[in-house]
C-alpha cells in the first residue's frame, strides 16, 4: 500500500508521549512532506531553473557562442582568477560542443529541467515514486564523483558536490525509512 498510513498512525496517544509531540500531531496530522524534503525539492527547482537559463543562453547566442564563451571565460578569469577554473573550462568545452548540435542540446537540457521539476513536485507532494526517483538519481552519480575526485587533482568544488549529494541521499533515505517505504 503506497503512501498509506502505518497501523500505528491511528493509535490513541499514551501517557508516554510528550505534550509537544501530541500538539504537533494534532496541529498537522497528515503533513505533506518534511522540511528537509522540501529543501531537496527547492534544490531540484533551482537546478531546473538553472538548466532553463542555460537553454535561453544557448538559444540566444548559438550563432556566436564561441565569441561569447571566450569573453565570459576571460572575464571570469580576470575577476576570480583560478577560482572554479576547471569548472569554467569544462562548461566552455561543453557549450562549444553544444553549439555544433545546439538543437539536440536544447532538447536534452529541457528534458533534464522537466525531470528536475517533476521530481521537485513529487517530493513536495510527498509521492513515493519521487523518493525512489530522487535517491536512485543521486546514488548512481556518487561512484562517478568519487572516481573523479580520486583520479583528478583535488578540487573543493567536486568535494562539495559529493558531500551535497551524499547529504541529499541521506535525507531522502531517512524520510523513506520514516515513512516505511524501505
């Protein structure tokens, strides 16, 4: 039974239950999702919006993308030096490849954004499929992130992304366990 209450959800409160816990249960007997899951959903929305911004940039500047990317990378380097330099170089390389087949990349990026928005909606609405989609979607990238962290020069950004993804997997897994999905 997906998203159905556990048998003990309808039990009467006992004298062992704390007063604040009882007040929370009475005020919000069927919460849609926890605050931590809502934070993950907001993160997914931010990733989706960022993807759509990338789509807009690719759409508007696809004819002169090489020139724009060179200017943006030079400007970044002048302002921030080597901070996130490998990520900027990687983004420039990906965008240069995207400019060759920009229509295909537009569709792929829009598809990615739609997946992020669908997952965010499902998490916000406390849907079982969204929990599984979220935890599996992050878990499959963790070995890749660990591999690149080991074989390439140390990068704080990559370490931060790995830690963030591990945190998200932990939060979603913990909520799945609390709901009895695992």
